[in-house]
C-alpha cells in the first residue's frame, strides 16, 4: 500500500502527524468483525524504510508481514547473493512478526516480462516439472539459513513456508521436501504455509486446485491450519473457505495479500460498498470532459471516502469532498500542468490522508463482503464446490467439468515438441 504515497511511509516525521488517525482507522476495522483483522505486508528489499517506520508508528496492525523481495532480486543484474539474503533476514528479524522465505521457483522466464507483469502475467514463462525437487532443496537451504539468522539475532519473527507447483504431485514434492528437511526445532519457527500461483497461474480453477489440495499435504497440522493466499484480490478466490467448512475443518486462520487492493490509489481505482469498481481517469490522458470525470468518477469516490471517514478528515479541517478533489489531488482545476501529484498549500494534509483512506476503505468494503459470505455462504454461487468431501472427488469429478485450465505451459510456445503433438 506504499505505491503512490510519496514519502508518507519512508520518513517518520512525515507519517507522525497522521499516525494516530491512521491507527484509529485500523483499530476500528480490527474490532468491527468477529473473525477478521488487518495486518501489514511490506517488502524488506524494496521497502525497508517503510517497514521500519510503519512498525514504529503504527502498532494497530494485527501483524507485520515481510516479503523477502526474492522475485525482484532474481531479475537484478547482481542477482540474489548470500550477502543480500542475510541483509534481508536481518531486516525481517528486526521489523516483522512473520517473514516470507526466499523460494526458488521451478519456472523459466524468457525475458519478455519485467516489473509488475512478472507477477500478474502467465506469458513469458514456463513450468519446469523436473526442477521441482531441485528448487525445493535450494529453498530448504534458504529456510535453514533464515532460521539460523533469526536464532542468532534472538528474534521472535516466525516464518511462512511457500508452496509452489502445478498439481497435487508437484505441490507435495515441493513443500514436503522443505518440511521433511527441517529439524523439529527448526519447524517450531514455522507457523504457516503460503499458496503461490507462480507455477500454475492465478485463474479460478487453478486456485481451487491448489487450495483443495492442501488437505492431502503430508506435513504437520500446525502448518496446514494457517493458510496464506498470495496475491488474491477477489472474494471468489476465497470461496472454498466459505462453502466447504467441513472439508477445511483443520484450518484455523486464513490470510491473504492483495496488491490490487493495496495499490488502488496508485492506479486511481476505488471499490464502493457494493464492490463496484470505479476508475478515475488521468487528467493528463483522458478523453472525457472535466464534468464527466467529476460527476461520474470523482464525486462517487470522494463522497463515499469522506462519509465513511468523516471524523478523520474533519480533524484536519476537511469537510467537503469538493475540497478534497480541488485542493488535494491531481484532478484539481488548479492543476493546469496536469502534474501526477498535486496539492495546493491548504491541501497538504488531505494529500497525505487520501491515499491511506482510499486504500483502507477499499479493504474495508472487501472485508464487509468476507463477513457477509462467512455468515451466509448461500449468497454465493458455489459452482458445486460445497459438495466436495475429498480431494479425489474434486480432481476426478469437479475439475474435469470446468473446461481447460490456463496453467503455465511446460514447453515454450512454438517449440518442435509442441509442433509434433
């Protein structure tokens, strides 16, 4: 949630005037629901200062999670060295409650993707099935070193183990190789598993296959009972836990992270209370009139944001959605140069408040739906998933009826192998 926020989370003096206001919002969300709380995930490689400032000034987060930055580091010129990994481990040990690992992924990239598309696109990469065991063993070595560092630093930080693969066989080979290679003492440091879509793709059927497969993983129950879903922004992708409570009776906690929700302000997007998406056109590139953008996009977004958080904005003298738009954002009529970031002299506070409340209101609207589906799963079209009683039934009866899956290919498109099949 740090994209598009300037130095808000980088420098403590910048965040300090707003920290208590932000904390109250998070405390409100933590107490609003019977079964949900808000935690923060930051990247120890790309956002080290963010993690330190947020951990220091925002104790309202239920937990602080730290990503390792492995995906970003793997594509840098210097690569992922032992020195860099140790530096990341030290940061995770000091500033987080739960740390992600450096997972070696059995995937080959063709170099056509970088940045955001590396995370979101299945193009330009292939799954290497024969490398599952090898990459799991490399990951195991990383985990052992991470635990060694945490112990040496006398840190309380726990570890979540990432699962990679494309089907039950590869999921199990990957995670069981890691778990079976850890001693009982090392396993005490591990608290959960995180399900990744890097090898399979993030389509609905692929997600369902991975989630339902967890029941058959031959690993300690204390790991399976805490499941983290990596990169999930849709209620639909959480459906198994709403509609199959008996199947997942071993699960105690489900967590997720969503860059789509967290970066809503950066991409000028908002989800309202009905979970309807509202895109706010860039004033520098839009073909719509100023009046259209104001009435159809900006007013619905900023009026809802203000209504849901009126006391927070009022504390800084902001009581009008028009003030928010005209004094605190790039959509201001005063922003004649169409600058990407803009605020007037009297709009400085609003420019700091709006990114946070845009993001957190989107998250709160999402959590409202999670609460609704948890209490009344019949509101969902469960696609027959509620009838699943074991994984064999899922893979042999439900999955074949869903059509082709958009998994990563195991061969590059256009290869001779593909040509002759």
